[in-house]
C-alpha cells in the first residue's frame, strides 16, 4: 500500500489525507507513484496527455512504465493534481544507455521478457480510467513504450505501443463500421497492427468488418477487464505481444 500524505486544497483550504493508487507491474508486483510530501497540489484547469501521466519504476524488476498522475477531487468541486517525485521516462533511460555507463545494464534489464502473471484490472469510473485499463492490459500482453498516438482518432482516444496502434472508445454508443475502418487505415499508414477497445460494444457491421480486416475487438467491462469479442481478440489474449 502506498504512503499517505496531507494535501491542502488551495481553493477551500481543506486538508485531505491522500494515498496514491497502486497499479500492477507486468511482473506482478504492485507499483505506485512516489508522492512529494513537500510539494503543493495544483488545480487542474485543463488537461493534456503529457501532464496526466508520470513515469514510475517498479522496485521489484526495475521496469519503468507511465501511469496516471495522481489526482484528488475535493468536496468543494476542485480537482487537484497531487505532486509526485518523478523517476524519468523510458526515453531518458534509452538515451543514457546510448551514452554508456550504468544505464546500459538498466536498459538490458528492461528489455528482458517478463512472464505474464494473472491480469489485475483497473476499475473503470471515468473515460480516463478506460484508457488506463486498456494501457494496463496492453502492458500485461507484453507491449512496451505505451504512449499517446500521434494522430487523434475520430472517436475516443488513441494510444500506441511499439508496433501497435490502439483505440479506446469510452462513449456510450457502440463503435461503428467507420470507427473500425479509420483505425485500420491509420495503422496501415504506420505499418502497425491495431486493436480496438470499446465500453459500449460494436455495431454488427463493425464486427463483420473487423473480422475481414484482422482487427481484434475487445469490450471493456466496468471492472476494467477487456473481454474478447472476436476470434482475433481471443488469439491476442492467449498469445500476447509477439
């Protein structure tokens, strides 16, 4: 369990005791951002991908991944960004490795395949949670360097990993034929595979088109567990990243 710190809301001056959420590393060990007890919480007035994610290194296996930056909702209606002690990013580690030194060993350790453990889902309450759940699942499958996709999809949120483009649709409408085709076309231009995650399922024609294009389809239930919708998704779930 992560350590708790006192967080003061700058709007209403309330004090809150806050503990960062714990996420499952691919090795199975729990990881959580290190909270900065000396830092000051800031009010979130707008959102951007870079500000919402923070690099966290697993103390068990040394692997570093990006996880949602801790947030706290105050009863006064203010949403606060809780300060953390950042560990850097995977890109920084790679740059250090190119320069030589101890980072060579760290990079080699990070690239060592880790056997998949039992999947530990992230409960979905918000659209942000849906993206986190999909990212956790992709890491569990073995995909690395998960980040925001370069191109924004017409619906939902695009995330990418090495050799993979994923679309997460947190809306209440089933994904359409056009949604699936747009994802597939974008992945083709990037010479990447693709996968679709939806909260509300898929229109019948979207499922049929996904089968013909080779797009795995998953439905995210509210527990955060991706449920395969077609045989391509069943295969991906069984074999993981290749």
